């Protein structure tokens, strides 16, 4: 599975986050982009900032376990 998301600095004001989210969601849900992404095999989601934060937390936890189990070391 591949995914894309937007991140912002930790102290970005909530009103800025909400404005960016609303603008991006309009694009992600636009019929033109939905059709194009689906034609390429993608399924556009447009999750909320809270859903994205939870998703990232889950991904970090999952991959941290994989790295630990595999005893992966940094460069």
C-alpha cells in the first residue's frame, strides 16, 4: 500500500491546519482527480487531520517493531 499525506510543523495554528485540510479535501474529492487516480489504481481518501495523525502513529509503531525484530541498525 502506498499513501501520501501533508505534514506541518508541530506548532502550526489549528486554523491554518483546518484551512489547508479544507482546500486539499476539495481537490482530493474533485471528480477530475478521483477519476484520474482511480484509473491509475488508487483510491483517494482525504482523511481528517486527526485520522491522519492516528494513521501515522500506527505506522510508526508498526515499523518500529519490524526494525527492532529485524535488528536493523542505522548507518
